[in-house]
């Protein structure tokens, strides 16, 4: 698909789309339908304020604060709101916890539903037909393409985000991080580990 | 609708190929496309479900040959015309006469509040639940021509109710301007063998969030 092959994409799509979107923004601005400064602010929000660092802070706190972990398991929408994370594409949140017996993976087979308030904008692979079609029938094969090979005894549960519930995977805390502060732990929590296509980084 | 968006279990799309250190946007126009899509949505002429339906009705050839922000942009042009905000002539010409601001035009100062509030889709219900956690259910073998959120790969299959999320806006109605028609939403769990026979990976479990009207007693 287009973004899986970037060089090809440059040849065929980027320049016509650049012209098309510029023209559309010009029309919308002239007609009083959009304010270019508002568009700048939207872009800035997802470039600098709302991204996977939010979800990483939630995971690190869950690893270090058992009462918060219990709150997150019971009512994730309220738990993440208590840390200031709420809003668009994060209105209704559920946290799913990996265990030695079950690994969780999130997908949206019908579009690209993703917990924006916690992870920001979805990466191209998450929106790709390859991921959306395959992860519900052969998740281990897909995870292997991310370099993730799960133990045979760990089953896989795939959560298809077919409604407005948005899912955050809480990965297992890496060994060797006993006594670490939440800020240091958060640095280990990758975006992929919170979707289920990766694991947290292992401390060096 | 059994459209190009309904991808679960389809084959032939190749490897996933995640990109290392992927940038947030791959070109400046993608960022602008995101911004104008959200800003136009804030005008209030359509809802998220109608947006999704506009994307899935672009046609399979367009859908599969377009990047996701291209799909968004093409669907936005459909919605702008359908709701009388922009004409086909204006889009073709790439220009328009100046007009005074729309009363709900999103200004920069309102962006943080609008994004932080989002659009909650939960709604109170008076009817009591038809199903309880642990109940066995069968999804309807339904193939509506309009918008739905029951994927075809899960239609007509046995599952188990895991949780009850209460009332949520029903996309099948809301996408078509027929009202929110809230219904009860459940997480339903399916065994991989039930869904795929022995062509899925062993040990697989799948869940989806499905409205009560998608489900029958089993």
C-alpha cells in the first residue's frame, strides 16, 4: 500500500495531493469555513503535546503505583483523565494488561480507530490494509514482522476496535527495573508496546 | 457495508513493513489534511459516523490505492459538497468567492478546548440489558448496504459476552442522519477456531465491541 513503499509514493501521490490540499485549504479559508491558524494549532497539538509520551506515563505509573493500576483496570477513562489525558479519540478508554499467559494486540479492522489522547496519531502501519487484514487471523506472523516472537505458552488476544472504546495495552514491566522512578520507566515504554506489536525496551 | 474498509481476514496485502523512526507526517500536506478535516468536522454538519461512511464509499479502487490522509481528503470533499458548503465547480476551479465566517468556524483559541472535550458517544439507556457477561450469543448474519460496525468476518458467529459498556450512539443510524438511536454496547469474545476454522493461528482469541442489535441469543 502507498506508505509501505515510500519512494514509489513520492512519484505517484505526494505532489498531486500537495496541490489538492493546498487548493482545498485556500477555498475553505476564503469561504470562512476554516481558520489556518486553527489548523496550525491542531497540528502543533499532535506534534508536541499529544503523543505516545502520554500513554508511557500512564503505563509507568501503573507499574509503580498499585492503587493506580487497580483504578486503570477498573475505569481507565477516569484513571487517565486523572492524569490529564482525555479528549478526541480517547473519550472512552479501556486498559488491557499483558500477562505471562496472554498478550494483547489492538487493531481497527474497519478504519483506524486508535487512542489518540494516549498515543497521538496512528502510524502508517496501523492504518495499512496489511496490518488490519492480517492481525486478526495470523497475529503471531504479523508480530514477527515487528521482531516480536512470543513464547509458545502465551496466547494472543486481538481487540478489534469496532466502536468508540479505545484500548491501551499495558505491557509487563521489564525485569531489572526494580526501584526505578516512573520517569525512567516511561522512557522504556514504546508506542508499539502499547499497541501490542512490541515490548518495552530492556534496560541496558 | 461489505466495502473495502472491511478488511479483517482479507488476503493479499503483503507484509506490514513498519517504518523505523517514522515521522509524524510524511509530507506537509498530510498535516494540513488532518487539520482541515478536524476543522471542518467542528462546523457540525456531519458526525464521525458519516465521515467514516464517506471514506468507505469512495470505491474499492480509490480506497486501496490511496494513503489514509488521501482517503480523508477525498471523503472530506464529498462531505463538503453533500452539505452544500463547497460546490463541485469551486473544487474544480480551485478557488471560491470570499464569504463571511461560518458561525461555528473553529478558531485557534478554541482548538485546545474542542480537542480536550472530544465527542463522547455514551448515552443513557432506559431498557435493561438483554445479555449479561458470560452469555453465549450469535452475531447476526447481517449484510446491510449502509454503514455498520459489525465486521463481516465476525458476522454469524458464536461468541461470549465479556462486558457491558452501557448505551452508545448507534453508527448504523447516526451515519445516515437518522438519529443517534443509542443501543447497548458489549465486548464480545470469539474463539479463533469459531471465526476462521483451522485457517487461523492456534490459540487465538478475538474480541470486538458490538451493539445489542447485532446479537442474538445462542
